[in-house]
C-alpha cells in the first residue's frame, strides 16, 4: 500500500491535500559569513508562516533543507504538530559547495546507504524519516562530488522508491541531471527537476518534459529573475501542450525577506491567493488546479504500490 512519509509519520496519499513541492522552513548555511537573509532559524516565524498557509487553504509543504543546510527534523515535527500542516523532510544534499565536506571522503555506496537509512529508519537518532531525496548541481556544470551524490541518490531511490527532487543552479544542467539519474536506473516518473523556471526557454522546457520527468516551476514571486506573468504563461502553455501532469509548483521561499513571519513578503499565501486566481483567469479549470496542487504532489511523494 502506498504511503507518504511525513515528519509526524506515514499518511495515506489521499490525506496530503494542497501541497507546495519546494519550500524552506528551517535551515541555513554552515558558513559563518553566509547571507543573514538566508538564515531561517525562527520557529515562531515559521509557525506564523504555516498558519497563514493553512488559512489560505494549504495542507502540506515539502521542506527542501537537507543535511548540508542545517536540517532540523525535530523542529519540523514541532512545526507540523503546532499548525496541522503536513511536512515532508528531505534526505540528500543541495550542491557541491555545501555538500563537499560531507561527501568527499565517502564512496557512492556509503552515501547511498546513509540516505537509504534516513528514508527507511530515520534521520540520526530522531526516528523521524525523510520522505524524498535531493541532489543538486552547480552553474553550468556537475562537479565530481555532485556526480557522486547524484549516483548515491539514484541508488537510494532504487532501494526506497522515494522521489528525487533536484536543485539546478539558475535552471542549468537539467538534461544532464536526467541522463545521470537514468544511467543509474531511475525511472523518469520518480524525478522532479527543480528551478526550471529560472531558465524560461520554451525549447529547453520541451526537451526536459519529453524525457518524462516533472519540471519544478518553483520560483513564483521572484521577479528579479523573471516576471510572474512569464511563469504563468509558460505554465499555461505547458498544460495546453499536454504536459500538465509534469509540472509541480512552489515558491522556494528561502529568505527572511520573503516571509511575512519575519516582517517581509509575499509569504506562503502568495501562490494560493495570487497565482492560482491568475491561472484561472488564463483559462485553467478546477481540474487543472487540482492536478497541479493535489494530484501531482500526491503521485510524486507516494512511496510503494
């Protein structure tokens, strides 16, 4: 029987509900000189943000801060208990610059075994299990350590059946990520390529979609990269082209200045209160919205038959 693995335990896929597939709630760089705006370390702010999300109709969040970004599974469990929002935690690594200290001296299979353990048994001694896997690449390249991680994540995926959700730097290396994971035997249906809307090139998106993987349109509200009008247009165009079931949307709000909980914005309500009505005005149906926000996340996060 299929399950979805959350920080409060396994749930049935039908219980997941409206889901953001790539967000951050609690995590920050180990580097002492890191940008403080990227330091998400307030449970109170996260609780506020999740309450707003729940009020707007949200029911689940995939938290994408892994072990090389101060992942805090016990905090995530407390946040989920306090707000009633399902939270799925991730096993893996962001990219080489943060992951290198954790993987340089380990083999692919050693890393794969550690990641498998986090999915099947728990993260450290917390007993809290991760519900998906993460690997990432650098701008316009996959470094040797990143390749090692991709291969380890692929082997852990084959052992556990969990989804692989990736980080692309500015949307680059998506096709190379797919081929690397496929070379290790991962099926396209278990791959979500992140941040593809950092590179809004129609032919590029078609090439990725034709591989059978899911594309992460997860940069909504970040108009410093592209205006949301272009993301909306691309998403609608992808659905009309027949790739609607291969799109997962989110905001990837990883900065204090993104959150109402820290006094910034637009916050976790933005997609539900701004983007979804916009998509409806562009002609998407209730069934289309259900597919984007409920059906696709449920399918991607389900583990088992």
